[in-house]
């Protein structure tokens, strides 16, 4: 069964004893179960025929007028939808023959009257867990068959879903095949890869291929303490804390029947990890300030650039959560391992930047791709996008200035291992000085802008670069972040820090 069909567990209960029926409903409602209760089998059959609800379990009293529990069980066979639904008989009969018949006709269990809370809850959990296990095994088998078929044919069923991910890499094509094969399961997906490789794009593709009717809801968990994480994800009830003047649902509710994408999962607080594990294992959560559990059917997809096994070794990430998350593991290779994609990406980013700047796309100069191939792009595709956008915004001719790229690569390189000697006998630390080259009005480096007798600090240089990016983009923080090769969130954090320091 696809988990998208499930939210809170639902059961059917048929018992002519109002006290027993009421007790069963009261006990199960405490744990968030939706109960459809009837006092006779005829009503129950009519309800199933008209409504056809999803059922996780069926409880049948044995001794009832009109249709007894065994007869009602046979009537249920006319509904193929419920053939695999666990059936538990409720009986006051204590003779061995009646108990044996519960199992001989195909029942899964029985509970003796009077019903005890602990026994009912234990049986419910047992059969609910078994049902989920069967569903997961079925999903994995379908997934394996699908993957084998794709590997044999070497073709994607829906290549258009990957249209936003530009690549010629055979490695990426293999990843696409795997992503397509796991997209319709309900189990978590663990996406790894360096910063800027496109992990969120892959998550969005998984959601689109899943055909889930709900939304794709992203949340970056970096920097969230447990209270903020819980409030953002699970919501709160009125009075949960100072300022909670009304109930507020969380992102998990927004992601109902859809996909919840948790980015930077390696930064998740340890207390929050416990809550996420419960959500994954049981599909349940508690809003802040509430003791009433809620259920979620959102599919969980997470991403990280960190080495989670090392965090597990250091005690900074729960081992059980790690293994629960990595049922499906997608690793996106860095740009330096798929340099065959450089040309197609550069052409795309040039066109995109020109559209943003409302200008004609400049031509790509000879030797540019070869130059870029010598750089390792620690910031990956996001870094390349920023470099290209900067070059397009500063181009004063109908062709990009290759010197802009030489300067940018030297500026972006954190140390020598990220940058190799470029062709030509020019130094990689040189910067363009001709009109149309480096876009400073006076073609001066940032160092030249400080007084000659004092070498600037790294902090001063960094602030200057951030201000320069904002000036070039007319204060557009999203575009400035692209120029800097960082996320918009990282730029906002840096600007906030600057404001605090200067106040």
C-alpha cells in the first residue's frame, strides 16, 4: 500500500454490546486511531460498500444477532481491498473450539472479553507493525523489480522530470535511473553530496516522480535548536509558550500527502533527532504543548554535505536514526568528477544571467571550458553559476572576457589544491586591467583600495567583497549570494553579523 493513502490509522469495529464497543473506541482513540463502529454486520457491510475507506485493522465480535462474527468475516471476502487487512475477533466464548475457529477461518487474532486496555493496545501495535512490515517488504520488492528493468533497458520512463538537471554524465544518468525506481515508495531517502551539487533539485524530482498529491515542503534545519525545530515542524497549541496566542500547525501538516525535505540534516540537534526518529518509525508526532498525538503520511527526504558515519562515531548523530534514514541512499558526485558537464552548464548559466540582466547573451570565448576544467570547484555548480553570473553582468562586449574567469578562479581558490596552473604564461593571481575586464571603475584590486602602509585583515576583505556583490546586484540579496557562491541564508546570516558589529 502506498503510504500516501495513510494518515492516522483507521479501524472497523462491529459489536452489538454498546459497553464493549464504547470501551474499544475510547482506548484506541487515545492513541489517535480513527474508529468506524457499528452494532451489527449489515450496517458495517453497507458502510464498506458505499465508503470503501482504508482500514488498518478490523475487530469483530463473535456472537451477534443477524450476522455473527464468523458470517460477517465471510461477507468481508466480497471486498478484495480488505483481504489482507488483519482481523481480530472479540469473544466472550472460552471454549477451545470457538477460539480455534477464529484462526481456522482466516482470522489473525482474538481478544477475550472483558477487554483490557493493555491487551488491546498490545495486540493493535503488534498487528499494525506487522502490516507496516509487509507493506515495506512489498514496496522493496516492487522497487527491486523496477530497478532491474531500468538497468536492463537503460532508459528512463519520465526523462522530462529531470529536465532542470543539466548533465551529460553517465554517472548522473545511473543516479537518475535509481531515483526513478525509488520515487514511489514511502520510505525515506538520504541524499549526500558536497555543497552546491544540487541535492534539493534531486529531492524535488523524487517528489514529482512520486505522484503524491501533497506539496514539496523544504526546511533547512541548520541552526535550529530543539524548540525552534519542534515548533517549525510540528506546530504548537495555544499557551504552549509565551506568545503562543493560538494553535499553529507545523510544516509536517503542510506536507500531508506530500514530501518533507529536511536539508543539512547533519546539523540536527540531538533532542530533535529523537523526535524525527519517532516520526519515521511510528508516523506520529506531538505539537508543542500538546499530549495528543498526531499522525503524518508525509514522505521524508533528507540531505547533507557532512560525513554522517563520522558524526555517529563521535556521538553527534544517532546511529538508529542514520540507519532508518538511509534506506535509499543517493550520492551526487561533485562537479570536478563530471567535468563533461561544464560546457552545457556554462551555456545555460550565460543564457540565464542574460535573461535576468535583460541583455543579449554574450559569446563564450575560446579556451574558457579548458580553463574551467583545470579548477576543482569546491563550491560545485552553485560556485560556477556565481562566477558566470558575475562575468555576464560585467561583460562590456558581445563576448565574455576570459580574464574575468582567470581572476575569479584565483579569487575563489582557497588554497593551491583547488587550482592548477592555467595555460598561457599569465600568472593566476593577475587580474584584468583592460576596459571590459575586471569591472571596478578604476580596475583596481581590493587590496589597492586600502592605504598602502597597512595590509587589510581578512575580515575587512570579506566585508568589502560582500558590499561589492550587493552593489553590483543593486541590493538583490539572492543575486548577490550567487555572485559570492554561497546560499542566500548564509549571506543573510553574514549581513546580520555585520550589522550587530557596527551598531
